[in-house]
């Protein structure tokens, strides 16, 4: 049943509702010297009991009572620990959330992200309508006030994310709840640069929310057609063109490789192209390519049943492209960005591809399919070939590509492969700056030997050794005409267990890369 069809069961959010979801929180800036009164004051406390500079005007106005409050509580010393205190005086706030920062000289960028994430969860859970947060400082000299504002704005807005896309009756009331007001108290003058940093942080969080919503939707709702509708809705809201190629269009272009993945599904394949042109100059665009396998059974090479429900997250690469484009469009960045998504569903059936089948890619290269569960690369290779027509400055593909990357790097770090060292270094730095880290993996010719085939130009599987590397080597054969990077987000795009859900990664990393490109002087 199409996602927008009527039914007697629980209603689901349409693509338009997801794209236009209201901002869950408003975040502003105020000089720390301008004291105010709020429902909640978030007070960072160093291990020695001292306070951040931005909090000191509050403490001075109260004759040192905040400092004494921090010293008298049993706040653990570990970074990110919190303790909610009801504050009787009420001169500054009805409640104070104490936030442990650890030793002052060890409170670096990494600790900053950790403390912010903890504070964001606590604030969002407090049900307060107004919050004052004196901006924390970091020991790393290279981190500017603008960086601190952007990271704080993003973390706090992201902390309010709740997956409420399926509009069950119990959740409808939340839509009409008052929007919380958060104020970051800054010791520096409030400049346009800081205001832009706050807006950027909110826009990144908004992009992450869209990415999470799309990822969290069940596979019977978020299918290839749904992604196409979501792209059209995003383009309509922000005024950029969207092209959706149907199965017949893909066949005319020679996308036999991508089409082979979705042959057995009742949901037709879609190839989605979103075109944001924000630069008045005819600059080469940055092309983002997302893997959009909306559900991956493995096909004939059927996956084991354990955690098979997690395969709805196999389209998180595509969802990340949506999120990054929403951030770019929300801020009206003066750059050109193309988003390309191959949207398919990998199902078993009488028309499914078989191990041993040979298909021809859009590039003309032939591929022997040794395993139908190595399907993402079959979709991406045609998308990467299609990207060449835009004469891109860079192409970055994002994909939940291999379980091998999870074995290598776990859930903390995305795998980064690139054919250009400058691009790789810039992406690594963007990951470090945002706390959305990546780790560079090898892309050496020696690994290409594992993709040899007796019956085609290559096979789609290089065996168990270095599985993430050989998958990237496969993709590299379709990227000879431009500078390219590949992010394997199989371990970072979603989490299982008690906090099961999409993470919104690597939207912060990609957003930072795009923001930096937008800030560069125009040629």
C-alpha cells in the first residue's frame, strides 16, 4: 500500500510532513553580562569546583552562591555527569542542572562534545520552557567561540529529537506543546559570525532529524517510491529541481547493475537526482551519492534472521544525503550540490538475481554477481557513473556498505576511502571538528586482485579478507574521472538495543565539509 494511502490502522507521516516538521526548540544568544531568569540554568562545573567564565556574572550577582552550590553537591567528577538541583532562591532559575566538566586543562574538544550530548539529553528530558546555558570554554586553543556556539546549538537541538513520524494518538498532543527557548550565554560580543554559527548548528540538527526520521520509518512505509516523494517535497519546499527516473528510464541509461538488485521486489526501483544551485558562478558542483536500499533481505543470498529488522537502515546513506541537502538549503549556502540516490529494495523471488549472474553496468563494465547480499555496490556503481555527467568538483558517496567495516571499526567511527589525499584530509578534519569521526582505510592496487572474475570484468565480492577495502576498491573502478571519497557508515548510521534508532551520522561531518566550501572565497 502506498505510504499516503488511507487505512484504518495507525496513520504514518507523509514525506511532506517529515520534510516540514516544526523546529522542536529555539536557540538564541545573549551576552553573559545580561542576567536573566529562566526555568533552568545549566551550570558547568570543573573538577576543582570552579565555573566557566560565562557563568561567573551569575555567580557574582548571587554573592558566590552558585559556586558554593556546586561544591556542596555530590556531583560525580566524570565528564558529562549531571545532577538536577531545585534552587530555592529563584533569583536566576527555578532549577539548576549541574554538569561535570572534569579538570579544566583536560576539557578539550572531545570532552566538549561529550558534555554537550549529556546536557542536551538532560535538558530535553526536563520539560522546561526556558533554559539558560553559559557557554563552556575548551582547553584547545584552536577552537573558536563560533565553533563552540555551533557545536552547542547542534547538540542541544539534536537532544530534543524524538521519532514521532507515525502519528499515533498518544503523540499528537506533543505537536502542540510550547517550543522550548534555549539561550546560550556568551562572554564575547554577539557578532553576525556567532549568530550564523548558531543558525548553522540548528540547521545541521534539522538535517539530522530528517535523516533519522527516514531511517527510522519501517520498510513497508519508506520504500523507493516514498523516498522519491520525499525528494520532491524537499525540492518543493526549498525551490530546487528534483528529477526521478523510473525503472524504464534507468534501463535506457544502461543501469543494469542497479536494476538487478530490485528485480524481485514489488516496489519499482527509483533513481533520484536533487539539484541545488546556490552559487551564481558556474562552479563545479559537489555531488553526494547515497545508497538507498530501503530494505535488504540479502536476496537469494538470504541474510540470517537475527536482527534482520535492522536492514530498514540500509538506506541511511540516502537519508544522509537528504539531511545534508536540507541543511544546505535551509542556510541558502552559496554552493552547488547535487544529491543522487539509487533507491531499490533487495528481495528474494522468482525474478531475483542469482549468484553467478553477469550484469553490465552503466559504465559498460561487466560484473559477476557472486553474492546477492553484496548489493549496495551494484547500485552505487551506476550512480557514480551517472555523477560524472555533472563534471563534479568532488563526489562523496555515503553507504551502509559492509559488515566488515563494523568488524574493523565498530560503531564509533566511519570508514573513509578516497582517491585524493587532500579531500581525504579535509573530511577527516571535518569529522574531528564535529565529533563525527572517520578513519582512513587503504585503497591499494594489491586489493584489486581479489575482485578478479573468470567470466566478467570483475566480481562483486572479494572474499572475507579486507571486505570493506575490496568493496571500496570495487567502487573506485567507477570513479576514475573525478576526485572521490567513500564513507562506509555501516557501523555508525544506526544503533541497536535500548536506544535503537538512526543516529543522523554522518550529516555533521558532511555538513561541516559543505559549510567550509561555502566559506571559501569565490573564484
